[in-house]
C-alpha cells in the first residue's frame, strides 16, 4: 500500500515538472516573439512598468502591423451614399480599402480634389462631402481600381 502511494506521488511530481517546463518554454517563446515585434525600445511606451526581475522579460506594446497595400486591380472598393447621423448632410463613402494609412490618405486627397469637395479619412473609410458616387466610381475605374462598385 505504501509503495503504491509513493509511486503515485513520484509520478505526480514528474507530471508537475513537465507542465512547468512546458509553461516556461511557452512564455519564453512569447518573449522571443515580442522581441521580434518591437521595432524600437522607446521608454515612453513602458511608463507603467516599474521594474522586472526576470532577465528574459521583454515589454510588449501590442502595436498592430500595418497591412501592405494591395495592387489597384485587387482592391474591392465599395462606394456608397450616406445621410444617417450626419445632420442631414449627404456624404459619399469609400470602404474596404486594404493598405497603409498613408496610401488611404493619398487616395482620399485625390478623390476630394477630383470632386472639388471636402472630406476626411478616418476609421478605414474615405468620406467625401456631397453626392459624388458616379463620379468617384468612374474615376476609380479609370485609375485602375477595376473591382469598384
């Protein structure tokens, strides 16, 4: 009876050691991935971290990587007119642009200039003030955005 209890305890200890080893390796791999993800070591991003005694500790800021801009032929842009929640003003929205924020701002600037209207680029949408749906779709197709609707 005593022998089986000791064997069970030893087996339990081995299982616990194994689980601890797996957890350590997974945390270590996470730190390696975070090291690769951080581009710069800016102290302003780490203001809430006071001190860490772990020699392998790497602070992850959780920054998102920007998508690369797809070629114009692969962009599936959707152009629509919207009046809701805009104080009765009509705006033309261009959605589903996949790419960097700079490229989206550049496209927004071109569309606003082509329509001779104001607007903005925010939350992944290009807003042009006024009803310019046909004009924008025509211009985008002429520029090479063939899958625009």
